[in-house]
C-alpha cells in the first residue's frame, strides 16, 4: 500500500505535491516548494478522512485522492517519465512508505553488516556491508543485491 508519495509540478523543480496516508487511513494533501535556502516549505495541508474517523463526507474525492496516490507513484516509477519524479531518499521506491526497520549489526565487530527493510512491504531500502550506508535509490531498479 502506498502511504507517502511526492511529485514535482510540471512548471518547475521547485514546487511539489505531497500526498500521505496516515494511520487512520486519512489522506493528507500538502503543497510545498523549495525556498531559496534549499529547505522545503509547506504552504498548506488539508485532510480528507475516512468514514468513522470524523469524516467521510467526500467519499468520491477521498477515493480519487487514493487513486491519485497510485498514479503519482506509477509516474515516479516510469523510467520514461523521470523529469517530474520526486525521489524521497528516505521513502521505499516500491510502496512509498517512510518507515523502515534495521536488522542491527549481524556480524561480529569490527565487521559491520546491517540491512534496512521497508516496514510495509519488506523491500530492502538500505544496507551496510563493511562500507558506508548504501541507499536503494543508488542502484539500478532500486534493488540492492544481497
């Protein structure tokens, strides 16, 4: 399940749309732009809630936003459409989740072998193998070979 996706606007690499799915299943929409200092500045956040969580009054809009999350994720994955792709290096390239867990060091010191997996889908998002940390975004097809 896609929980977090961003995409640059068509007119620049400064503004982007950020859609998130919170733990209640609510869709949060953020519009952001990069300031002159390079930091991301969110201009506004709005939320469409699921039924039973204080919302449900805009179910077609809510479903359209969920479909938009999938479309943005697929656009970001499309190799022929990378000009607008927003690759959050902390997010899983498979599902968009920003949460990962670590195995911890699995070998005896001084060696170091550690793997980070996405909490939602299990995708390997990072690894240390007696080297600096490697992020999956650095590899072809975003896959770390183990």
